[in-house]
C-alpha cells in the first residue's frame, strides 16, 4: 500500500508533468536556441555564438532599442489610462442597482471582441478620409488628421485602441475587489464621521491593493507581448515607431528567418515581464 505522505505527490505529478512539457521545456529550448546563429530554413548550418545575439541586441540593433522604448512607453501609458478608467467605472458600477447586471455586461463587452477585430475597427475609425473620428473633428472646424501616418498620432491610436479593449478587464477585477470589502467596515467609518474621500483613501484603496496588483500584473504582461492589435492597426509603422517586441520577433523570425536572434528577443521579453511582476509583488508586500 502507498504511504499516506506520498499520496499528495502522486496526485500532483500529472500537473508537474504537464508543466514540464508545456512550460519548462519550451522555455529551456528557447534559451538554448538563442545561443545559436542560424536560419530555420537551414537549421543544419547553425553556428554556436554564445551570448553574441544578446550583445548585438543591446549594442548594435537600433530597431531593438527603439522597440524597447516604444514597448515601455506603450505599456506605462496604457496601464495608467486603464487603471484610472477601470477604477472609476468600477466605483460607479458598484453603486448601480437598477439593471446592474445588464450594465456590467455591456461594460465588459469590448473585452469580448477579438484583438484583431479591434485593430480593424479602430483602423476604420482613425481613417483620414472616411473615419468617424475625423468626421466629428470636422464639426469643430479641425482639418482631417492622418492619425496612422504620424509617429505621435499612431502612438496614441494604438494606446486608445488597446485601452478601449482592456479597460473592462481591469474594471472587472477591481469591481470584484470592491464587492469583497466588508460593508461593516465602511459603516463603522461612516459612524466615526469619515467622509467618502477619507473612507476611500484610508479603507477602500488599501483593501483594494491586492486586486490592483493582480490586474496590473496581468495587464503588464499583456502589454509587453502585444502583437495582434498593433499588427492590424498600424503594422508597426509608420516606419518602426509603433513596433513592440512581439512584432519585432515576428519580423526577425518570419521575414528575416533569424531563429536564434528571434529567440534572444523572446528571452529578453520574458526577463522583462518577470522583473516587472516581481517588482509589483514586492511593492505590494511592503505596502501590506
């Protein structure tokens, strides 16, 4: 008969096995590939270069530096917008009682739309000739703006499209966090004479930090590896001004056929995501 202490390990073994196959092995394989210089069209001609791919990324590849700069600016801008809008909408929806479920369903509907479809929708909205946005600007006597042809316009176009799609996700998590706050604590604060702003600052927001952390970790990871919205909205242009790391990986792998170099960029992206997630967790632990 099995020893009782060994039963938990036996039960968890299938999960560990799947974790090793679908997570650990691909990760190790990607790191190994990044140490080689070869084209996936002729893998037999590969040459071991060690860390040279990483050195070239940070020293001689201006496209990579530009991509990192855009990815970080895009991520930070989207997170700020999504947090402010998500928290504001969550606070409003928490107070709505009439048709609350219907309104919440409508509020999260943008997140149900496929990212590629979102990119196509906003590409039509930002069109210079027949886009709805320029149509409304015409009422203000503002000439049509070629949003997707300028560096600044394209940046804000992809930020607006991504924020429109992802804000409902942040709102949903924060709304769940708000609804989990015990009402007796809020009632005690009102009895003690605390204003709404004081109750929010001293009670609601501190208790909401775990939910904020979860939302920000997920959204940071999503933003760092963004691909589909940008590839359909701007294609990474104009030039390389809106090229995130995900699009850069796709170009190096499927257009330049540089498998090792693409793997190196993927590893850098993974490290960035891990470092930022760790920073979030440490800040939350310290705050608690």
